[in-house]
């Protein structure tokens, strides 16, 4: 009986290793064919603006996108300073260092830090007011493409969701103009934490033909980890686990906000 149990366990372990190896092979094949220039072609010409709510969103959720747009005139607008724990000033410095890792120069990074939009997971920001402030910023950059969270905000953080609401409002006001706004797809919790293996799932389960899959190479993944490390005040043990297990460190699925 014991021998039979051991044999079943061995077969299960063997099959698990085979499946894992197959998935990693698929990952290497997919990353070999998905170059960043493909992404740029699909997104269209820049300038690009990435709008995030807190310092660390830019690498925790958007690193594959930011890295694929390296050297392509990418700007980052961070609405709050991430002052929920009173560390706003520290985190403003950290986002500059993180963006530097991601290839975004300091003069392309703006932290709005408007007290009307505090870092608070339980607060939806005023959509009209936020849209107005973002619009003033966009007037200066005049981007072709804006990228932000979708209506679920990846982690469900209400500040993230507020960004989607405000940018959707801007898109509706911009009807007929050439502004393209893209949202980062929120996936279920299982997919969120299977790391790079979600690249295979993303390819198999692509829901809409207009979705853009942005896949990081191993080198880009490693750069994203280095960017995360710049957020020292936030790099607790659970964030260290996050960089290993989160699919957002290796893959972003973007689609248009209409
Ligand atoms: Zn955030």
C-alpha cells in the first residue's frame, strides 16, 4: 500500500516537472517572437504617458509596458505621493530611482501630490476634478497614447479605479480626436500569482483581438526586480514574494478604453 502511494506521488511529481518545463519552453518561444518593437507598432507612435496612483505602481504593475517603451518618449504621471504611512517624501525619491532603472529620465516623471487626491485605499477620488488635473498635464505632453489601470484596478485599490474613471471621462470628451487610452487588464487571483507562466495562459485565453500582450524577456524581468528594489520603504517580505509570483512583473495585457 505504501509502495503504491509512493509511486503515485512520484508520477505526480514527474508530470508536474514535465508540465513546468513545457510551459517554460513556451515562455522562451513566445518571448523570442514578441519584441518590444512589435508592441510599439501595435500601440502606435508616442509620446506615451503612463498614469499611476502611487510610487511603485509603475514597476509593480506596469514594468513590462514601461520597459517595452524604453527610449520611446515615455512619461510617468503619479497622482499621489503614496503618503498613507507618512512616507510621501521618501517615496517621491524612490519613484525617481525606480523610473531611472526602467529607462525613464527624471524630467519625464511627475508626482502630482495634490492633497485632494490622497493615498487612501478606501477613497474614490473625484472623477471630474481628477480628469481636469490630468488634462492640464496632458496638454503639456500631448501624448498619442495614455496607459492606466482598468475599472478593477488590478488590486482593487480605489485610487487605481479612480484613474480609470477619470481617463475614461477624458476619452469620452476627446471623441473624434486621436488620443488612444489603454487599460491594464485585471486577471483573477490564480492567474495573478502564477508569475511568468501566465504568459502561456494569456496567449491561450486572449479574449479580444485588439488586446496587446506585452511580454518581458528574462533581462527585462530582472530590470523590473531592480526597479522594485528602489522602493526600499515598501520592499517588505510580501513584496519580495510578489516579484517572484506576480504575472504583472513579466506580462501586461492592454486594451483600449472606449
Ligand atoms: Zn497603487
